[in-house]
């Protein structure tokens, strides 16, 4: 009886050296806001097959990269461009190289209840009267791509005073969905997810901006091997099928 009691007390001792329960194995991901639907579906599928708990937080790639550089917990970073993954790699001295997982396109969207017509070559500023929602063009990838495209179209100077900037592309999409902006430039995948509230006015030609390449960076943490397993899943057939279902293009 005394022996049994000692064993029970040892097992209840918590996460110390003699604990009978293994500490839960988890992976933490910080990912671009536009990847939320993909990552949520992928981590659920991976849990079913591997029993690994994966927590994920979403936001602008630039914000997330800075947070990780300043010490935020992350085992895997999924960026909406290569540049922020490279930036973080230099500061975290990880041994991994950034890896492109998928691509995307840019579209001009309008509220479903207030659509307008526009084709490239016409002045976009004349096609609608109100505000244009963009992710912050100074550092958020979606905003940088959008600004570059508008500059090449010769539309940026006229539209700049009407731009409302947001922390990430999903926030810009939300403004259009709610009718708080009359137009927006977002990823094609985001427009697809919000097709009940926005309409696609036009798809922007890929040569108008840098290629939209979603890039993974594996970080040197205690959970590196587990995170590498999930990254391999995203890279593989099942993960790529999830990307495709949400409208992403192959790498």
C-alpha cells in the first residue's frame, strides 16, 4: 500500500524529472493573415493523422517577423513574401533556408451591394468615388504588392489620398465587406473566401508587381523536428491540395 502511494504521488508531482506524464508536444506557428483558412484546415488534418497540437496566430507578415525577432514564441513562420522570411533568418540565425510553399494573385474588389466596372488601362480613380482599402503599403506584403501595381498602372498618385491602410490584408478585405471602403486590393484567395460580401472587379496582371510567394521559415527551437514534420505535410500532396482548395497557386 505504501509503495502504491509513493508511485501515485510521484505521478502527480507535475512536470518535474520524475513525472509519469510526458509534457504535451506542441508546435507554434505565426502565419500571414491570408493563410488563416489554409493553416486552420491543415493543422486539423495533421492532428488527426499525427496527434500533434498546433497553435497558430495570424497577422501581417512584417509585424509577425518583428515579434519573433524580439523573442515571441514561434517554431515555424509563414510569410506572405520571401523578404520578411529572409529578414527574420538573418536575425534569428536559423540554419534553415526559406522555402516557397504557394503563390497568389491580386484582385480589385468592391462591396457586393455596390459593384463598379473597371478594366486595366482606364483610370481606376474614376471608377469609384470613395475610399480604397489596402494593407499598410510601407511594410505589409499585400500592401506593397498593391502599391507597386497601382504605380505601374499610373493610378497611385490619384488614389493615395483616398487610401485607408490596415494592419493586414484581411482587415482591408473586412472594410470592403462592411461597405466602409468602396474598393480594395487584396489577394485573390481572400476574395474567394469572402465571395458572399465582395465581388471581384478585376484581376491584376502578375507583371504589375513582384510575385506573391508564400514562404516558410523553420526556426531553431526545441520543437524544430515536430515543426519540420508539419512543414513537410504542407509541402506534400495533402497540404498542397489544401492550398489549392482555397485558391492558392502552386509554388
